[in-house]
């Protein structure tokens, strides 16, 4: 695994990469208080089934976040970094907010995306999603890391995961300081203005939408709406999984890989 930083057009973005395959696979993670690079080893292990077919790139958000930063701008920045690294016609997986970025990438930079997988995401900020973001923003602006972490756990994970790992998960944001909270606030606020519904028709690449019936953060209906708008493949896990089904379901990564292999 290699970790590096790209500087291009005033954008500074950290990423890590692994695998030795000829094709490029780009992962755009969801919103979090900490950088995805803090979990690089865990991500590499989770997506190891991709390492033979692909060179895998996992991108963080840009390091120098502006105060007003839209999801469309996140997609533009990702596209600029991909170009700087010579990545094009990639298979792209976006989870949660990363799925919003991935959809925007496919709309505005279609040459960057060969095939698209969207996990536990939405094409706009519904009332349910706004309520989730408002709650998280309230905790973050108050500097209440414990409250934010507890609400994250309750909304994102299944009852089984919470029962087994809650005590461990409650420490996942330890040592987060003011800059981490500022970053989170900027990212969470970007979701409240997001609406790509009128532009979904511009996504023409093969697309798979995956969600879970017990998604308490966004709702499974948002996965259905995207799939209906695109006329694409949809797979919904049952109520035994939550929003973070991409971390919980043991067959999730293989399901992704099978989709991308079918659409080469």
C-alpha cells in the first residue's frame, strides 16, 4: 500500500492505493470525522478481492477545505486529482456522501467513469437526511464528540453490530480536535444543499445501486428512487443490516466486484 498527496490546481488531496491490476478502481468514502487514511489498512483488507484485477485508489476529501464547499465541487476536485494521476475510465464506488460525489462525477465528468456502484446514498437531501445532518451539525458545533459518535453509531449500524461493538466504536473519534470538527461541519453542510435529481438522466454508464432496508440515516427508499430514475440494477439487503451495510455484509465486496466484471 502507498499513501501520497496530490497537489494540482490549488487542490491538495491525500489518497492511498493498493493492488496491481491493470484497471483502475476508485473508492469515494462517506462523511466522517476522521480522514479515511486513518483506516487505510482496514480498507485494504476489506477490499482485497479487488487487488488482482485493479489498482485501487481511495481518495480523501481535499485537505484545504473552503468554508462553503459543495458536493459538485468535491466531484470536480476528485476529477482533477484523477486526471493528475492519469486515472480515466475507472470503475467507481461511492458510499453514502461518497455516492453523492460519485453521481456528480458521472454527470459532469463522464469520461472519468466506466461503471458506477452507489452504496447507501441519495440523489438529494430529503427531510429525513436533513434531520440526520441537523442533528450531527448540532453536536459538532457544540463540540460534543461523545454525542456525535453515539448518534453516528445508532443511525449507521445494525442492531447486531451495535450490540457487539458499541463500546469499541464509541472510541472511534477519540483525539478529534477543533480542525476535525470544522472539517466535518463543512462536509455535513454540503449535504443539506445537494440535489442531483434533475441531472440523473445524464448518467449513462452501467450502474449498480445497493442499499439496506434498515438504513436509519438516509432510508432505503432513496436507493429505490435512484435505481428507478436510472433504470439500473438495484440490490437491497434486508433489515438485518443498516446504513453501513458496505462494512457489515460479508458478500458486499464480492457483489461489487462481480458487477464490475460483468460490465467490462
